[in-house]
C-alpha cells in the first residue's frame, strides 16, 4: 500500500501524521509518530464517541461511517459516495492539529467498562486464546488499521468482534477463517472455529 506523508511546520510538540490505504476500500488508516492512547475503541456514531474528542470531530462530517481509535493510529471509515482523494489530506491535517494542540485522543472511562484483560483464574484455554490474540493476532490486524476483540469462548467456538478497517471489509471473513482461525487451531487443538459477532 502507498503511504502518504504530511510534512508541515510543526510546533515543539512535533507529531507527524501519515495515512495509508487498508484492505477495506472505505477505510483509511492515519498513523501518528507517537503513541497517544493505551487502548483501542471503535465508534459507529457520534453518540458512541463520547470518550474521544477527535472521533466526535470526525463524526461532524456527514460522510463518516465509523471511527476506530488505536494506540498510535486512527482508522476512519467513510460513506461510499465520497472519495478518499478529496478527504485524506484535509482529514490528516485535522488529526495532526488535534494531536498537536494537546487535546486528548481518548478520555478516561466514566464507568467501569468490560475489558478483555487476561485474568489469572481463567480457564486455561481462554487464557491461551487471549494471550495469542494479544501477542500475535492483534498486532497483525492493527497493521491494516483494525483490531480484534475477544467476546467469548463456548464449546470449542471462539467469538470475536472485528473492529476498525476490519469491520465491513470485503476480505475480513477470509482473514478471519483462513488466517486467524487456521493459526489458532494449530496452536489450540480444542478450538473448532472462530466466528465474528
């Protein structure tokens, strides 16, 4: 994929933003040169985006379909009726200006939210699944502007949530079945299938 860099005069808090295409033609990944968050969250509306001031700004545009915030990137999914050649540069500038100004990428949670953290007393298979997802699968999926979240495991079936560029991507089911499922089945014999919810 081609990577386009935005190089502008920066303040003392220099943050460069560059964008790249993802496997999902409706999604573009905007990378930052600094880690700006500790977690990943996906939003499908301005109402859902209360924890991200930047996502709220992006949802102010009528062409925005979804926003996924990662630790060092943000993936924006657009409506089909507008082209990235019109949106990418101005959106890159908006993101850079937001980050340069010192405004937060993500606000702290208002209440305790469900997490996918590994707990020491978990079922050994669930523990292994979460470890593999965190250490091997999530970093690979993040390269394409997405994320994968553990939902549950029941009788050999792992349920996951595809987020960011992976959500709605034409090739996401191939990635899920031929990539993630095949890899996890090699390492976890008890696993029968991986399903997206």
